[in-house]
């Protein structure tokens, strides 16, 4: 009987290993497809530019943008800062606002979802703030805080904060009641159940919220930098437009897209580690 | 002092959900180390009855004593195998087993010893680092049963733990529960609406009536273990209980 059981389990283990191998192969294929599609996109763009289907001052070819990228790394003209400074400035602002939004928004959502008192106190205010588009805060924050890091980080914070709260709230509300009962029968206190059962249950939704928050933070940042800044990618784009330099604008746009993708990808990896217990 | 012989005393337990009268004046006792089965029709209030025992919900009236003290999950050591799957999906098999032990603050070395014991009894050592979704339904349910027995509970409550399973698995898991019960000398209340299962497992069977449920009859199963489902005495018990509930 025991021998049989052992066999059974090693079989199951083998199956799992096989599945993992299959998954790895599939993800490799997906990666190749994605790379090809990006290359094709640049190729078509280059063709459109080379054949002059669109005038050059409307659409710079990719290789010109690439050359500009190399130049912009050491040349602060025309917007007044080299590319890396712009990128770092943008990252610094968005991370400040974004991390603050996670640190405050996620626990607040959990507490509101778990404790009715917190919900009753916070929810009315939250309901009023929620529908306000983050960019609507820009004029007010300029008046209050000027155009420095604090002002822009505050705008980013407001945009990232909302999805963090909503999703953590919804996530913890969806905790399976049976699991809560398991905690109760063990004699766990309400706080222990919140901590050991509620929060892990809310994790999936919380990550969804944080990912939405990244998107919000990044797009709001660019808007904020266009309105009130002296460096940053949004500022660089705006200056490119003022100087009639389409290539600078496009470099800025591409940099925003690529950095955004990198951040989301890094974050998805973190998510896979934290939520490794989930069925794929 | 007859009371002290009993592990659990249930006195005049009554429950209403609003106007819905679910349980009507239920009283009985459970001896230490007894295996008690409760059978009753679907929806008669069996789950409600167990939830009252663990204080997940409060009774309308009546009281439940464990070792002479009103039952309280914080003081007593209770364990529950729920009708629905209830493994923590984010914990590995081993951590699921440890869950209750950590809440009860069982010292580390004692917890380690118990985890190894249960993994060995259930033959689940190879799965200790697996997550529940990687296991078959029956293996996942064995984890839940292990998680209950590992508490060495004063009172172990099982709510139709094998409801969803086929006959072969059922037999296998029924033997597993008997093995754990004997090894760890737990006191068990096991709910089922499968009469054969009740006769196979129980020292004593409580038959509940339709809603509002009260105790219709109590049958002591005086058969040696391991039991044989085709033995004539076994069949006689099964028939008798079936006859008592014909009018369902
Ligand atoms: N929280 C509740 N609020 C209101 N009514 C409830 C509640 N819980 C259960 N009931 C009702 O009480 C009755 C008994 O339910 P219960 O789940 O205890 O039955 P059961 O015997 O366990 O049924 P099953 O055989 O399906 O498991 C049902 O009519 C149910 O609708
Ligand atoms: Mg039930």
C-alpha cells in the first residue's frame, strides 16, 4: 500500500515537472513572437520614413531617433538636460509618489475592507475624491507646492492611490468565508484572521491594483511634467515640440513607452514570486 | 458526578434564523474518545448544528460545555473539517498543517514532531512543499483532515467531508479517519447523509428529524472494527437506521 502511494506521488511530481517544461517552451515561443513583432513594427516605420511617405519633419525614422539617443546621452540641448537626467528625474518623481501610494493606499484598502468602522469613516471622503481625474489636481498643487518634486509626486500619488485602495478593498472583501471560519475554529483573534487569512486572500486583487497604479502614475507624471517642470521626460517632449524637433518628441515618447514596459515587466516578476501559489 | 464522564454536553440547543426554526431543543452528551455520527436529511440543519458547536454562529438558546466549561474556540482545542474545500491556497501542504498549531502557539519542536507524524500517517511526505492546487481533490481533502487531527483536538467536527467523492476514495479515506482517530484518541462528531458511512464509522449514530431538527433516535453500533459492510449484522444496522428515516 505504502509503495503504491510513493509511486503515485512521484508520478504526480513527474507530471508537474513535465508541465513546467512545457510552460517554459511555450513562454520561449511567445518571447520570440513578441520580439519579431517589435522588429517588424520598426521595419515598417523605417520603410515609411525612407520612402518619404510622410514628410521627415512629421516622422523621424527609427535610426535617426537611435542616433539622437546616443547624442542625447551627453548633449543637454535643446531642452537643457541630458537624457539620463530626464529619465532619472521622471523615475524619482514617479517612484516617490507611487511608493507612497502603495504604502498608504494598500493598507488603507485592507483596513476599510475588513473593519466596518474604518470603512464608514473613510468611504464618504473617498467616494468624493475618487472620480476626480488626477490631472485636475495639477493647478491646485502648483499653487500649494510650486513645480518641484513634492508637487509632482503628490499628483502621481493621487493617481496611483485610488486603484491601490479600491482593489485591496475589493480583494479582502472577497475572502472566502470558509477560510475565515477555519481561523475562528482555531481560536484566532479577528486581527490574526485579518493578517493571516484576509491579507493573503486579497493579494491577487492588490497586485491588480498596484499594476493599474503603475500605469496611472506613469501617465499622470508625463502630464504633470508638461505643465510644471524644468526637467523630466514630459518636459523634454514639450521642449522638443517648442523647438519643432519631432525626433526629440518621439525619443521622449519611446523612452516613456520602453521604461513603462520595463517597470511593468519587473513588477510582473515580483508578482509571480509573491503569488507563486496560484494556479497558472 | 455523572457529568464529568462526558467530554461534551449539549443542552437544549435551539436556533432560529429570523423566523426560520432550524434546530429544536437538542440535548445529548459525547464521551471522551467517542466517534459520533449524525445523520439527517439535506437542509435539516446539520451544518448549522456544527457551527453552533464551534461558536461560528451563536445559538438562540441552549449551551454547549466541553469538560464542563462553556465551549470557546479560544480556550478549547476545536477542529473542523468543512463541507467545502478549505485549504489555504497560498500555503504549502506543510504550512497548512502548521496553520492551527501556530495560532495555538504550540512550541516549535512539538509542532515539528506532530507535522512529521501526520505526514507519515497520511503518506503525504512527498507532497509537503506542494501547493493545494497542485493536488488532486482527495489529496487536498486529506490535508484538511490532517490539519484537523494535528491539533489533537478536544472535539473534532467533520461536516460531510467525503460528500463529493466516489465510493473507492470514500472507503480509503474512511479508513484513514479511523486510523487517525484510534492513533490520536480524538473525540469526533461526523456528519453525513450516507447511512452506510455512518454505520461503518460510528460508535453511536444520532438520527435527526426534518427541519426544525431534533434528535429522533440514538443508535449504538456495537460492532467490532474493522467493520465489514457485507456482514449480516452490519446490514441489519443499516436497514434499521434506514427504516427510522423512511419518512424523509
Ligand atoms: N446564515 C443563515 N441565515 C439564514 N438561514 C440559514 C443560514 N444558514 C443556514 N440557513 C438555513 O438553515 C437551514 C439548515 O441549513 P444547513 O446548512 O444547516 O443544512 P444542512 O443539513 O447542513 O444541509 P446540507 O445537507 O445541504 O449540508 C437551511 O434551510 C438554510 O437555508
Ligand atoms: Mg451542510
